DNA sequence: TTGAAAGCGCTAACAG
DNA sequence: CTGTTAGCGCTTTCAA
């Protein structure tokens, strides 16, 4: 059995209360007494039972992380940020995966409640609004990446519109004038937001993105490969393509190569996600918008800690993206591309 | 404040002890009393405090998951399996990422000890032997994927040698006779084991894999792309390549295309990892060895539960791989490829 | 069938 | 400066 504070007290020849104070640096006592207590604890390998402590303190220093639909490619970076933010307050993370199942989700909420978590982070694979996780929960909740449908909740997500802007700006700075967009299903809020951002950035330059140059499809290489050909057949003047994610961009790069078009000289390419594994392996390497998920995680963690402290900040906040410049759309000279100062400490998969 | 069992007792008009028994279905009591207690608990939204309960029961129904070097591509599937296995015992997962830092690791071990976890799973990105996580820990530990250097510990990992065998068998069944191997750095145990498996399977057919046809390099597309060319220049008779992972295989596929060699007609290709996102997008789609990480996770979870129950099973156990057959090395007719019956419920990133 | 009391490991208010 | 006492929420003998 692990030693308890009573063992420490007995061996150190003091009362339990004194042992407690000694170990926690509270109260006043003779330095030698404290030293003796601490030393005894060390000798016996004493680890105070946090569960017991939380009984009186009311705080468990534990927060739940509920993912609604599995661990995706985005989860690791986010998780890293969350963990770093929480570790500032020595909070631990309790992991739950609801797997798109409302019953499972309810079950996990109950389990977390029974464990008296100090707070909860809810995450999901899409930025779309999702139903809130429950009502009148006995702890604060922060939605990460996914956004709660209830504006009274606190959500922190990515500014996809800004991402779209960045992508297009990179293309126009490189010199592209006739830009197309290959992207995912318009049912995704992220897809719609990126289109809006792209259009806004083009408008600033007096350019446009007509519907004829926007293609929606699955988020796959196949999609990029197939549609880049159709696009260029219909409109051979296209000189830049903003792709909705890196897989599409990779497919487009391969498709352009098959057509004999050079990247970026004939057609420049910008992807989205900055999924290094894919982006850096593409020939040429893909410039790509980075959602800064590590930072998102940090902000989410900090926001939750603030909520636990009672500082409430309801509503949706959207964090800006940055762009990783690579050969598929190099920086124009003398122009500083926006690039995250806080690069992820956690490399992506 | 959340209602306590005292509130239930008071409202239901019984003693705390009776309330406890009533809620837990223990002891004997008049059915109507029990019903009243349960109903009261429901009405007040009572959630028994598990931390308080664990004080007396000694079990926290919480296990730690310590990853030694970040969440990789392999983590999600493994995690899913672990979670499923543990949820059978309603255990929760406490997540920690040591980030290759011994101090961090020690810190997390202490934190988990203070939380009185019932057990610990240690995982890492490589199958290589790694130093054990600590000695005389007050809970059982199971190493997952990574293997503890101490044979007295319990480790569950992948049978890479078997994976190598499967890959080569797929190639020879398709008809390949002159096989080469493009793989990662030989410093990885996985790399060495796969080579050994490949050689063993070839020997069974009276074939061999001379050193001249084995190329070690980084686990990257670049590597596959570059070296497939060199390999075929030196030895144009090669008709099958076993690649150490899917990235290398993808690079090799692209390289072969650039050389004008058809896959699989001229050269068949088998990858490793069955990373669907990559393998299915390659043209042609990649046949690939699957490590069944979801199942590994399940077995790890079950092993840990067994250890907690006192059933000790020290040593290293290695789970077999399976192979996902795709166009780059199709199945020969009438031959049943080995394919996992327990496909991952958790799709990969 | 029910309840009083003790105790799990720890903290905190109050005396000594 | 140190110890006694009470109590956090729950379980578990043991009496009534």
C-alpha cells in the first residue's frame, strides 16, 4: 500500500495536521520540523492522494476532452496545445470519444460529471455549428474547432475566411490574375467561409472568382486530379488555383504535371491545412494555409481555465490562419508573407 | 452545488447508509424504499462522486496513457482500441505526452501516481526497445507498440517480421521472382524485422533478397522516388518491390511512372502501414500491410485490465499483421489473402 | 428493514 | 509552533 499522510506523521513524530501543513508549505513551524516532515515523505515515497484532496478543495484539476467524431488528423496538434495550456495549472486531461453516437456522448458526460471534472472541451472534425453537448452542466464548457449552435456557449475556432484571403493574396502577389478554386463539399461551413474569403481578397484587387471557376467535390486527390483538367480545358488562361485542402492540391499538382503545365510558372497552387507530410512531398512542394491548430489548442485551454476561474467569455472567437510559403507559389520579392510566430511544437502526423 | 448522497437521504427520508445501499442495489430493503431513493436521486440529478467513492474502494477506474514522443499517425487507431477495451470496465483514460523529455515523463508519472490510477499504458512511435518508465510503480504498466527493455515488463507490439512475410508472399503469389526492398533507416527495429521476415518468406520459395536489392533511407516519398530509379538501372529485371512504408511506396509508384514502367504489370508494389489516405490515392492504389493498430489497442487494454486484476503476463507479445490488397499487387486468383476480420472501427486520419 | 458510527486520505479552523 | 477536532462524499460493518 502507498503511504498515507498518517504514515508520514507517525514516522516524523508529528500530528497529521502538522504533516499536512509541512508538506504544503502552509502555516508557520520550525524549519527543522518542516524539513523532517519533507524528508520523511521523500524517504517513504509519499505521493499525496489528489482524489482525497479534491474532496475538500472542490477542484479536481482534471478536465475532460470529448471528441465527437473520432481523432482526426487535426486532433494531435490541437491536443498538444490544450495540454500545454492546461499544464500551466497542472490539470490533467480525461479523454473521451463519442464516435458520432448521442448515447455514448451522454454516457461520457455523465462519467465526467461523476468524476467532477473542472471543465470540458468539446471538439469535432468540422467547424460547422453543432448541437451543444448538454444543458446546465455543472462545469464550464469550451467548444474547440467545432462551434456550438448556442451563442451563449463559448467556442473557439479557426477563421476560415481569413485563410481563404491569405491563400488568394499569396496567389495575386505572385502575379496570378485569373484564379480558380477547387474545394470540398459546400455543405462544410469551412468550405463556404474559404470561398467567401477568397472572393473578398480578390475584390480588393479588382479581380473576381466567378462560379464557373469554383468546383466543389470530395476532399480527395482524385478530385483535384480530375477537375484541374476540366477547369483548364474550359479556361486555359487560368494562372492560379486555390485548393480547399492539401489533398486536392496534390491531385491538382499531379494533374497539371500530366497536362504538361509547369507549377508555378504556368499555374501557381496554394493548398490548405499545411499538412507537412503531404505538402512537402508534392513536387513542387505546396504552399499551404496553416490553421495553427496548436495555437488554437492553447487558446482553448487558456479559455477553459479562465472559465473555470469564473471569467466568462461567451460567443464564438475565430483565430487567424497563417501561410507556409513553398515552391508551388513562392513569395514575391520583398514581400513578407504572414507566417505564424508560434509554430507548432507538435509536428503533425 | 451538486447534490450529495446526504441530500438524497434527507429528501427520501432515509439515512445516508440506506441511501447508499439503495443506490447501489446492495443489501436488502423494501422495494418501495429503494424505489423512492432512486427516484429522488433522479429528481435531484444526483451523480455520485467517483473520487469520493474511490477513497474507500481503492480503485479509481482511471488509467493513464503516456505517450513518449507525441501523437503520431498511429496513435488514433491505437487509442480507439484501448478506449473500447477499457470502457468494458468503465475505465477512463488520462492522457499525457512526455515529448521525449525525461523530466516531463517523470512529472507525469508522479501526477498519475498522485491520482491513483489503476494502471498505465506506455506508448511510443517506434517498436524499438525503450527504457522502462520507472521502477516499483504502484500500478501495473503495459507497453504498447513500443517495447520495454526490461523483459519482466509486459509489452504488446506488432509482429513486423510477420508483416514482412505477408508483403513478400503477396508479391510472390502475384508472380514476382526478383524482389527488392526499399525501406527506412536500419536503426529501427521495425525495419530490421521486416527485412528478416521478407527474407524468410523468400527462402521458403527458394528465392532470395541479396543486400544489393535492399536500400535503406529515410521514410519519405523522396526516398522511394529517387531509389526506385537507381535500383532499376542497376537491375532492370526486378519485378516486385516491397516498400517499408506507404510513403516510400508512393514515391516508388511515382518514380516507376516516370520511368515508364507499369505497376503492377512490370513491377508490382506492396507498401506498409495501410495508411488509407495515401494508399488509396496512389495510382494505382497501393496494396499494403496493415498493423491492425486498433486491435493492438484492444489487446493492450485487455492486458492492462488483466494486470490490474492480478493476472500477470510478463514478456513481449507480438500481434500478427494483415494485408490490404489493392491494384499495385492484386491477389492471384483463387487465393484468399489474409485480411483482418476485425477491421478498425476507427478510420485512420 | 433500517440506521448509527467509523473510516477512506486529506485539509482547515481553532485551541493549546 | 503544534495538535485536536471536524468534515469533504461515500461505503461498510454492526446494532437496533
